C-alpha cells in the first residue's frame, strides 16, 4: 500500500525556529494554561484578520453574519459580536448565547427545522427573527404571537429548485427538510395576514463547504433572480435577503483555497443588475466555517507507540470523541487526512521521518487521527496537532462516548 503524500496544507504549517506558535504562544505554554491535553486553541487574531480581509473585499451592500453552529465556544462568540453584523442560530441555546454576547435582537436570525413550541415562544419573546421552515411553523408562530400579545418577526427560508453544485453538504434543489419549497412560497405570500406578523424577508441557503468558485457564482446568479421574483410578489416591503454562504476551506490533499476574486466580481455585477429590485433591502451573507475553521487547532499527546504487523501506531490521549470530523465520521465517504503535525516536546535536531497511523484512546477502529501519514519521528510525550480545526470540532463530537475526559478549549 502506498503512503499518503504530504499535501500542500501539510507543507504550509507555519513554525518559528521549528516550533509551532499559536496566538504568540508555544504549545507547552498553552498546555500549562489549560492544565493538560487534549485541547483546542482558537486564534483570535487569525479570525479577526480573516473577517477584516473579507469585509474589505465584499461589496459594501453586503453585511456579514456568523453562523454560530460552526463554533459556539462562548468567548469566541462574544468576540464575533464585535466584528460581524449579526448571528445566525440553530437552537434556543445558541439564541441565548447570541443575546448574551451583546448582539442586537434585530440582527439575530433563528433557522433550522423542527423548532418546538418552546423554541418558537422563546424566539418571539426575545424578538429575534424566525426563519420558518414550514407552513406549520408559520401557523404556530402566529398562534403563539397572539397568545403572547407580540408580533413574531418572520422570514421565510426558501428551498429553491436549484442546488449549490460541488458542495460538501447540499441543502437545496430537491426534497429537503430545510425551508419551504420555492413553488409553494407564492401562495403562502398571498395568504399571509401581514397584520399578525413582522415580515422581514427571505433566507435562501443552498449548501456548504464549497471550494468551486464557478459553482458559487452559478448559485448566486440563480439566487438573485429568485430573490427578485420573491420581492416582486411580496405585498409588503422587506428588510433583507439572506443569501447564505457556502464558502469552504481546504482540508485535504489537492484541495485549493477558494478563489474569491471571481465571486466578488460577480456579486458586484449582480448588485448593480438588481439595484432597483433590491432597493433599500439588506443583503446578508451568512458564513461559519470560512471565518473560523482555519484559526483553530486540536492538540493531543502521544501516550504510547507500538508496532503491529508492519504498522507503527502512535496512540494519543485524544480522538474522535473530541474531533469527530477529523476521524472521517462526519460526512466523509472515503476517509482523508486533515493536515497533521508532530510537535516535539524536546528539541530534536534530526530530520528522521516515519510513516505512522495515529489513533485515539477509544475501543473502536474508527478512532483515527491520521492514517499512514509520513511525519517527523515521534516519541511518547510529543504533541499531535490537527490543523484546520476551528469549526465543527468539539461541539460536533460525541464527547461522552466511552466516558473519556472532556476536551479543553481556549480562545486567545
């Protein structure tokens, strides 16, 4: 079996004097801060730089929202409230976190299927905007609003007929649990009693984790046309169109960073093309992973090293219970390695390398941190670092599986 080649991301791991520095600190210092491995580190400056750069590039007509589901670590969310224009939440808990961060209620949108009576009621009381996913949700929100003597803020999440091609997760263009089918929306807009609600607009989200600029451009072309049609047939003025996000980050061998230039140029063209239709309407771009994914690492420690029938195993104190996505069990069809580095606990002037499979402490063959990857020769006590780990990490993992210790998180 061939060894996996070191990929371009693997080669781009930045070190200072052969030492990995995160947020100005070496790993050993961060370990002392949190107490022990395993831990996640999120780099505030990297996130800030990413957002500042994106805001510089985006047309001024587009405002930026952060999708909290990508990483709901509280101190990170509080920071994000100072650098983005709004939050998109997918649960009551995320909504409360968004509110406590200081974000204004009119800039918090609550999406996701299966909202319960308590979810809807809490959103109406809080004054955030419900992105309704079905006619049942609309009816329930209106009924609850009457009982509370409060007008619910409502936007319709639309499931368009088109899809965002080449996406990691497709969320439109067929039978979906997300949103109301495009062909049903016109009748709903006709039948709504606008005296009972504050109707705010539309949310058209088509997919995520996309590295194909042309696919995103095609989606935006379809999306603006659909939005213009919906605006025209809506009998009241609206506040915004949420165009979703979909911007991906590179994770694997042969992944190339998303080329923003043609996407931005096309958005500028579309904004001019639809200027009259979108007059005084906010255009919201909703991003999660793209803003935080590259700013986080997951760090565990080698606790054992063993040979088994020709394979060298590094056994670590962290694994899929903390980082399910890296194990390949969060949407991958064929498991591929995230960029991983070995960070020596003691200085090692040699450049010896070895091919290893890195596993966690769980009693399952699924607990893989890296498979057949050629890395600097490791010893017990060295760190194993999984890069590109700022999104869908700790909160997207089965932390109580086999009752292993919790993972630490720090935002610095």
